[in-house]
C-alpha cells in the first residue's frame, strides 16, 4: 500500500465542501475536511473483537495545522505499533493523558509529604523531624509547587545553592540526599523518570565542608552562661530547656519533645518513653529541686492538657525546633552545642568521684560488655538523685560565685574541681 500520498500544499489547500470528505495519505491515515473547512487527522484501523471478528475503528490524531503532516505521520506510526502489539490506540492515548495529568498534579511537595508519611512508621520521631525540617527549610519554598517531572538538575542545584552559599553547607548536602530519596520514590511509583538529586551527589558545587566541631561547654563557662541567661531576654521555654539539658544529661531530641504526662513533679521524676531514647528503652530521670521549681513555673504556660508539650512552640512540630538551643547558646556568646552538656556532666561527675556506672546510667549509655551488662541491672535511681542534686547545687554555686557544695559522704573526688 502506497504511503506519503499527501503534501503540505495539498493539506493546506483542501477546502470545505457541502459534505465531509477525506484526503488519503496511505495505510489508513486520512485528512478529514469538514464543510466549515476545519480539518482533522484520522487513522482507520481494524481491531479484533471479543468474539474474534474484525471491526473497523477510527482514532483521531489532532487538528490540522496544529498537528502538521509530518507529526501526523509520526503519530500514525506509533498507533500502528500499538495495534500490532494488540493494544487499542484510543484506550492507550486515554491512559497516557491520565498519566500526564497525574504527573502534572504530582508536585515535589505532595510527593515528599507522601514519602514522609510512608516512611514515618520505620523512623524514629527525631529522624522524621530532621528529614521533614530539611525539606521545609531548604526545598519546599523553591520546588514545592513544581511538578516533579519538571525539576531538572539545574533547578534543584539552584535551590540547594541558596542554602549552601548562605553558609549552611551540611544542611544543603543533607537536603540533597533527602531529595534523592523523594525522587527515587517518585520513580518507584511511576511519577518521575529521572533522579536529578542523585546526579548531584558528586557535584563540586556542593562539596563537603571541612568538619568543625563546636566545643562542649567547659566548667568555668557554666557560671557566666547561667548569669547571661538571667540577664538576657531568652524565652522561658528555651531557657528552661537549656538549663534542664545541664540538670538531666538528656539528648537534645529526648528533651525537646517532652510531654507533661512524662513528668511527675510530686516524685520529682521524668520518665522518657523508649521511642525518644537512642537506646530504645524507657529512661527515668531524677529531677533536682531546681528543675522541679523551673518546671512548676513553666507548667502555668504550657501545660494545657496532660499530653501537651513541655517546651511548646508555634512551629509545625509543636515543640522547640532542632536548632533552637544551639542558636540561642551562640547568641549568648557560647559557641558550643546543647549536646555538649553531656560531655560536661561526664567530666565533672567523674572528676568528683561519683560512681561511673551511675553516671553512665544517667546518660543512658548502653553497656557494651554483654557479660557485665547481664549483672549490672541496677538503675541507681536513689544514687543518681543525690548525684544530680549535687550537680544542680554546683551549677547554682557557679552562677552565684559561692563555694562549691560538699560532696555526699560516699563520694571521694579524684581531684578538686572549681
């Protein structure tokens, strides 16, 4: 059968008549010309019905000249290939259009939210908070509304460079890794064809920064720090959180996400649920009198109901954000991390001669020696209560510039500590 029978001149010159007529291009491709002069490309083909009979069908390929003669021939070849493979081109086109519409609706933000929720059950609350925060702070403003299929490497790189060039280099690199997981999820669910974030993994424009660890707070900084807190305009929620980092030795997230039903002010204990502990086990903290007093005052502000957050915030999570404590420490002039209070506590209490196992239990460190761990089952709760009360009293003495409190009778210092 002859093909390519038409020319562009013939197509453009075809005029409307009293009835619909067709100009053939071969192999079923025809230009339909209507009485009003409007022209459409049509493809005639045979399909096999359920009872095995052959039936003629027609598939529209678009309006001329919006769809040129050349384009019509390309679309006709695609349709014939579908027919040869046993597919109905009209149905296939509907599916393609539906997929295209879904791709347009699948924005980067909607897919990343979907990915976050899918992974939530497998992550710790802290890991979920970290990933959601990177998406929210680094990527959603620039990329959130874009269809994920339209995000190329240059577009993604531009968004990441805003954070990277602002000095938050590690946040930008972590955000790229999170974006790579979102794009992979989009590919796995057939809503994206590429993963531009993965291609940027080795980009010289997002090179790994030199690691610079902020030092832990030193013993001689505690007094100045506590006095600076009193003089500053630090919000009560942030101020209490920072001081309790010192009074408890809890890790950052375990403390920030605390709820009031975990704290018993009458027994002066704080029971942190297993899901917020790195060890994966419930952890009970004895509270010194200073902590109880601070929490009693804070309760008037944030204890709206039993399961309300202790360190409530207007942010999306409902409690203090990940960087709040570090940022506040730096604003007060102390280039240290909140996590560094744990190092301070370890050094101070060991130097003073407190029981090393009790210190480790206070910090919720896991005993690596399995034989020793089997025998060391004590929580040292009474001993830890005395130990942490001494630490709080010591901190008060640093703030007031008074004498260091006497050690409990069963504690022998390794060396004198100011």
